[in-house]
């Protein structure tokens, strides 16, 4: 549940220039530094992002872009700059941001929803709304959840076909995370894949044949989500439980939220519990295939699983960046930032900063500072579900190691068309059970 972004502070949507072209993406070295557009989703869907961010860290670590759609924004690509901005909410606000990919002040196109959520707020409102739901992932609750997580993980892994290719993303990662979400919301179990769908469309870029084809389609489906959860809220108002819907329905600071604010907080929790954990579950399989010597270490010493989990979260970085807005004129590096400018904190790049992580492009499950990764953020917006995400990954790998000699990736994965959610739409694998 490693999520701290919201529909009202989501990805800066780039202009069409350089995004929808069919010609191959050129090597980063051939692109003038000023022309690099880090939010181009093709960099991520085609897995070309690393060379571009390597160059930005080296030559232009506080990188400026301005587009008709997104306005002025700066990309922070070095670890220390990102941590500094993430930790200073008074100077760098989470509010005054972007609505479903569009900056405040832009006339929203048909189909866009002006949704807000507590992650796109600053104190004190942020603090009281976040506190309302934090109990669901408090340490005492995690102790109670672990047996359920383990039994479900065991059932899913035991059902996998032996020596036959299948899609790990859909069969394992989505299934496990969606079941966990259904439990946290006390959501009707037979409808749990609705949660996956709502998560997928929240940040999807409209395109022909894509997850969504228009902003209007997104609007209609998210309003269906709101209607569904309004019914649940009515039920829990009369018969409360320990679930997230009940917490929102009865919290003094959340029970009277406007409908779109309620929807925004729901989507924050849905995406947080779905996209990030599921993409790290898939990323862990891919990474340990890409670095087989690390898998061998793990088989020889399963006690390395907790540190491996932290390292995979660093290596995968399931959410590529977060956004802030400068409250006042300031300087970062040698660049003058104006009040109102947006700043993108590229966690994916900071997690590849060689000044902090030795050989950062490699997976090293014995890395001593793996837990210093940026993936959960810092400060007041640090991911509230980070411990739950780590527990789900730890349990998954504890159960994998009991059952399988290896999990073989049989072809390169298909990646999500997004510069924000950094993950996989398909990962074909074959499991090899222990003899």
C-alpha cells in the first residue's frame, strides 16, 4: 500500500510533442538536454528511462520544462534535492496542484473531474484526514492481518500451474493485492476486481486501445465508483466496522466530505493498496530473474528476504515521482524556482543516484542502505501503508521459497504506458516446483 499521490496531484501530462510519435526513441546522448521531457510515458513503457535520467543527474539535475498543458515544471533527479523538497511542506506544497493530470488554472477538458484528497492538502487538514484512516495499517492491525495474508498467498501459489506459462501480474500480483484491498474496505469479495479497474483508470492516459480511450470514459467509470462506495457508506453509517469505509463515514473530519473529496480519498487508498504493491510483487520476480546471482544468495540464505524486499522496492520504484508546488521563490541547486512552479520529485531517479547507492542499477539484496530508498517518500506525506506493503512482499517471498526452485520469466514484460505508475501490465512466467 505504498502510495501517497492523489487524483488532484497526479502526473504532469506532457504536451503531445514527442509522446505519440511512432519513430523510435533516440539515445539520450543524441537529445539536446533542454529537449528532454521526463514525463514522456514512452520512456517508461519502452524501458528507456534510465539513460535519460542518468544524463539529467549528471548534467542538469534541476531540469526545466514548460508545456502548454502542464505549464512550468522542474524535474528533480538527485537524491538529496528530492529528499529536501519532500521534507519541507511549508515551502513546497502538496496543494494547489494538478487535477487528473491538469494544472490548476487550466480549463479542464470534457470528462475531467476536479477531485481532491488529503494527500493533496497541507496541514492541518491533511493531518486530521490522514489520521482518520491510519488505524487500518497500524502495527497492531498488521499483526492481525498477517495470518490472513499468508493463507491467501499460500492458496494462490498452490493453485499455479506447474511448468506452464502464465501471467504473473494477473494471476498473482493483482489477485493478492485486490484481496487485501477488499479486506481493508470490507468490500464485497465477488466484486473485488472492480477495485483493480478503478485503480487502473485513475492515472491511465487516454489513448486508442488503451485502458481508457477518453476522459469522458474515465469520468463515467469513476462516478460509478463513487456511487458504489456511497452505498457502502450508507450501510456503514448504520452498521460500522473496522474498515476504511467505516472510518471515513464516522471520522469527525471526514464524514461530511463533499462527494468528490470522498471519491478522491477512496482512489488514493485504492491506488495505494493496488498499483504500488502489485507492481513491486511483479518487479521482484523480474529483478531476481535479471540478477540470478541474487536469487542464488536468497536460496542459500532466506533470512535475507526482509532486506531483499527493501532493495526491490528501491530498484522497482513503483511510483516514479511525486509533485509539489513552490509556495515562494527559492533556489534549488543553481536554479531559481518561482512561486507557483511545480516540482516533480523523481523517486525513480533518486533511487539510481550513485552518490547514495553503489552500482544503483544493480539489484543487491545485501545492500546495507537499501531501506534509505525514496519510494515511500519523506516527511508528513510518507506512505502510510509502507509496513503493510513490506509485509505482503515478505510473506509472498517466504512462501515462494518454500515451494519453488525458481520462477522463470519466459519473455520480456509488457510495461504500463505511464510516467507516473511504473509497473507491468503482463509478466509471463513459468514456475518450477521443488522436487
